C-alpha cells in the first residue's frame, strides 16, 4: 500500500507541475529600444593629385599635399520594437556635408516602420530605408565600408537608401541556407526631396549557400527621369558572388547601367545641331581580405575598373552625359583590432584616369590621385 500511495503521490505532483506549466500565461511583450552608432575617422595626406582634377571620388580635386583630420561618416541610430509585429529604425548621419559657414551638418539617413510578417515570411517597410542594392548584399562580405563604399555607391550608380515602400521576403531560411527577395518603389532621390513625378523601381534576389558562406546576388532597377521633350531613363543591372571562410574572404561584383538619352554630342565643337544619345556605364570590382590573427589582425585589398561610357566615340564632341576618362581604383591596408569594436587601419587609396580622346598625351592622357590614410573605425552599441 505504501508503494501504491507513493506512486499515486508522484503522479499527482507530476500532473500538477505539467498542468501548471501549460496554464502559465505567455510572457507579456515589453516595448524596448537601443541606441547604436559608429564613426569613420581619418588622418590623410594627398601624396599626388591628378593634374586636371578629374573624377567625382572623395579626394578628387584636392590639391597635392592636402592633409587633415576628418570624419567621413558618423552614424547615430535608434532601433525600437513597438510590438511583436512592428518595429522602427532611425538613423542620423554625417557624411561630409557642410553648411554655408563650413560647419558639419547631419541628415536623415533612415526613418522607417517595419510591419513584420505582414504575409508569411514577408516584412513590409514604409519610409526611408536601405535600397535592395545594399540591404542583404556584397557590402557585408566586403566588410570594409569604413574604407570605401561598394562600387555602385562609390560611382553614383545607385543610392544606398531611398524614401518609399518595400517588401523583404525569405523563400528559404535555416541554419545553412537563405534565399530572399527585396522589392522597393521609391522616389529615386535618396535622402533628397522629390522634384518630379517619376519613381524608381528596385529588385534584388540573393542566396546564401554552403552554410551561408557563399553569396550569389542579382540586382536591377529602373528609373524614368524625363518624358518631354524626349524620354530619359536609367536601368541598372548587377551580379555578384562572394565566399568567406575563417581565413579568407573574396568577392566579385559587376554592374552595367544603360542611360537612355543622357548623352549630348555633335560632330564638331561648332556644329549647329547637337544630338542626344544613349550611354552605358560599366564597372567591375574584385576584393580580398584575410585574417592573420583571429579578431586581432587582418589585411584587405580591392581593385575596381570603371568606365562611365562604354560607347564613347573619340570622333565625337561631347557636351553632357559622357566622359572620355576610364578609371582604375585600388585600395589596400591592414586592420588591427586592439579591442572589440575598435579598428586601426593604415591604408593606401589610389584612383587613376586614362583619357580616350584623340591627340592627348602626358598627364592629360594618364594621371592619378594617391592618398595615404590612417583610418579609425569605432562602433558603439
């Protein structure tokens, strides 16, 4: 009888605990937020200046021997979870813009509302947010936005953010594989105010394979810029592939942007009639980074080739929308991390110009900008 009573008591206790666990109320959601940010800070010296001041890169046009301490970017962000279904993102940024009195100013980089799982596996994003060219892409594999923008951003082909509406969906999502789609309709003016009635349509498809160590990405966008007196539009296509391991990360990114009626040219400088024509910008990037001491010491290098107009004709005279100069870009350096979230990175930044026009020689034919930098990248969150 004692054994029977003990068994009965044990069963009763087990049942009570199980029932209590089943009846325990679900933990109530509590809204929460966090502040985060980072900064890219340089000391740089212009070691050589292009004789014609060509290009639109950050150091183009600066005279030889220019040297200064400067912030290239400062981010201040705040993420807030309103509920289990809704969250917000706010980012204020300084990226080199100044006021009339030459003091630094900030602008609104992101301000959006995310509706999570508005459809199965799909989030809806309303407001200022990252475009599909940058949200789940090769920039994360490059890993050194602190050193330089990816080639599309650097060359002004696509802005990193825009104001509009977007959806992000994942077709497959597990520990080893992720396949997703990001679609967006935006003003096409990045952080600037919209000035026309046209919209830019973006789309990006990506796959993280091989335990998420390999990225395969395809991206495209289209923007109508003008209807009268003739059509003007831009269509961008990009493909990228990258692989990362504990020791080495490597990647390739290639893009082409078709520019309808962006070019104005003529057969001579004095021709009475000027024609509009189509342009085609092309760029390719190869990067490599490697770990020497895990979490302490790494090296990185990157080479870009950029052609602002693949259809350039040396027999024509151009007045808008084209450039005779192809450009080659190289950056390389060392990344020392004394503590987590602090990076000290001496690096060399180089951009060269090659003129395809007829009857040019010497420095007009080929020249470069060369900069030596010591970059500090620190993160707070």
